[in-house]
């Protein structure tokens, strides 16, 4: 809309000179709501993407007790990842809903970074809120805040021999100082954008794989809900990407 405050400078595209990415988030479905369309495009181009989940999302469905919920959500996450070309999915087994920011979480994420040696690390909004026009905005989940912050820290921890020396001594994980960027999705202060169009259909299928979660979340037809949400977000983001549907990232270079 000409003259509106949405009319902003177009964002540059995401870096493409990398081979391996590691996406680390708190819950099954966090990546499907955020960056899956970009992930589908990346894996299409022959890049390797691995998912690491801090929890199994076992506190995410009101009608399912955690012990029953965890295997359901793990299976849905593996299927959702496969839909965008991601075959490796790992779980760190922190407790859903009460993930604590601190050295234990940083160590577990640093270990994952050392195992997979990515150049690009992706995570979800680590800030207090989801932002909003004129300030405020919905409060972010404590798990997202804890994991997002720990990911930003662990990108450096992974390269430091002396911060978690037990990773080498006990697990044989050599330092990896090759992370060049940490890219945060779900941000209201984006610095870069990725084309959402090529991966959108697979992103829709990816989120639709979270069948039990979506059934508990909404009475709406799942495909209608998922397609509406993801294309709506990409269309809104188009205002920052020359009118093209986009996934937005806040990139922290290292
Ligand atoms: Zn989440």
C-alpha cells in the first residue's frame, strides 16, 4: 500500500554460500510455523538440513498426557521434516514447558553443532514478545526464549575448546567454529528474506503432518487452516521482499 508504514526497503536475500544448516527449536511444529518453506527450497538445492528439538512437545496437547503425547509428536515431527527433505531429526529431551536457559541447554546445543558442523544455524524468536504495531504484542513462550537465546550462545560455545571441555573428553566432539550465521525466524525485526514460493506446497504438507496437534488446536479443516496461516504470513512478508511471498529472518553474523 503506497504511503503506508508497511512500505519499507526490500530486504536482501538469505546467504546461499553454505552447504549445511542446523535448525534448533524448542518444540515439534516450531519450524513448520516458521521456516519450512525456506528449508524445502534449501534441501532442493542439495543442501543438508538437520532438525534438533529441545523437547518432544509433550505438554502441547491438552487432551493427551505427556507420556502418550511425546511419541505422537515425535512421529509427527519426523514426518513433517521429511516433507521438506529433512531426514535427520534429533531430540534433546528437555522438559516441555519448563525448558531452562543455562549451561546445560547451551552444552546440549553446542554438542549438536559440533556433531553436525553447520555453517548456518536457524532458530525461532528468542525475544520476550512476538512484537506488534506500536509495541506490545503477544508474549512469547518461555521455551522459545530459552532455546533461542541458548542457540545464539551455543554457536560460539561450539567453537571454544574450554567452555565445555567434556564434549571432547567424553563424546569426542572436536570444536566447530564454522558457524557463520544464526538466523532467527518469527522475528519482527528481520534483516533478510527467503523466497517462500518454491517451497510453499511442501511447507503446507509439512505442517499438516502435525495431525494430532492440529486436531486439538482448531475445528477448522486442517488444510484450510494451514494453507491460510502459511500463505497469509508469506504474503504479509512480501511487503519486505519486493512483493514476493517470503520467509523473514533476523540474521546474526559471526
Ligand atoms: Zn513452540
